C-alpha cells in the first residue's frame, strides 16, 4: 500500500511553478529589505526551533536570502530558471513542486540536526541552495546528455558537472573553505534528490548516466 502510494505518478500538468517560486523568493527578499527584523522569524535557527517552537522555519528558510548581497538570490534564482524550468516541463509541475519543497525541507532538517549536535545555536540558515542542488541533480538525471556551458564557453556534460560540484562541496566541508557557506546543506540537497529518484521514481541515477554514455 505504502509502496504503491510512493510510486503513484501525478497526472501531468504544467503551470510555471518554477517561475512562481522565483517570484515568491523575490517578493520575500523585497519584504525583508523593508522589514529586516522578520529574518529572525523566517530563517532557520536551532535556538528558535528548540526553545521558541518556530517549526515553520524548516519551510520558510528556503525563501530567505542574504540581504547584504544581491548575488545570493540572483544566482540561486538564475539556477532555478535555467535548470528548474526545463526540469518542470519534463516531470510536470506537481512532481517538481514535491521534489523542490521536500528537498528544501530535508536540507533544513539535516542542517538543524548538525547544528544541534555541534552546539551551533546561533547560526541562521537561509537560502534556496539546498533545494537548488536537488534540482541540479534531478536535471542531470532527466537530461543526462545535456551540456552546460560554464562561463558561457566550456561545455561540460550535466552528470560531470554534478560530480564536480559534489567534489567541491565535500572538499570545502573538509577543509573549511568558503566559510559561511552551508556545504552540508548543499550535499544534503544532492543526497535527497538521489533518494527521491530511487524511492519515488524507481530510477537509479548511476544507471541512467552509464546508459547515456555507453
């Protein structure tokens, strides 16, 4: 019964969910520019969750971005535009929304548990990066032969780019590079998307990539 429910496909529908998510992120960014004190209620913080019972932060954190740097929201939303839109067209809006929101939720929970275990009670987690990394991996599975032009000139197959990103995140986590970046959150996004394809869709990404480059 549970297995059938997990694998039950949605009826295909497409209604620009990726663009709507981008719009929500931009709207929240502009709102926080006006009411910056709301960040403490929307971003994910271990203390606020454990003592303040602000459980909604597991969901809202993924729509909050760094107010001091426009690059944070710009590149996240650009990635969602380039990879999220074609992915949504391929798998349908309902599947896309489920993948996006569940991956964001999973990344939030995983990061929360790490912060809790290491005593990082005053760190605030925010941004769509975890969910975006899940979308990147999903894109590479759905379009395994797609080539992504890095810096607009260097074509790299999507699966290879995912492997490079994963390597960078692992190295950054181990050697504490790019301090302030939630590397474990990014890796959690990859991990969840991987599990999503195996459990929900019955697809092994490794097999897809092997078959694509035989």
